C-alpha cells in the first residue's frame, strides 16, 4: 500500500486518513445536467429539501426542468439562437 503523498510503501494508512463511504461521485454533462451517484438529499434555495433514492440522479443545471431540481431533459430543446437551452440562463 502506498500513501497518496509519497511513493514510500506503508503497512497501513495514517490514523487521520479514513475512508469516506458518504462521498458521492458527481459528473457534469456538458450542456446538460449534473449527474450524482445516489441516493441524495438536495437542499433547495428556500431551505427545503428533496430526496431521491435512485442509484443515479440528474440535477438540472439550466433551471428549465418542470421537476426542478431534477432534470427532465428540457435542456435538449434548442434555443432560437441555435444553442442548447442549458447554456442559456432561464429568465
């Protein structure tokens, strides 16, 4: 086993380095949603929360979704100027 900060092999990780099972993988999709490994709890701007127990959750980045904060693929609609709806701020 090797430490992340050096190439010197060690018998075990230092006591301050602990595995983080609560971490989630997050992957942005260009022009689309933010994909998050679930389950998740999302805190909204007003302080309310919504949850999803799905194994993968798509969070809306364009705010055009009818089921915001979750993506409903509204970003796929083209804007009049030819760009993705997710690249244009919602007004």
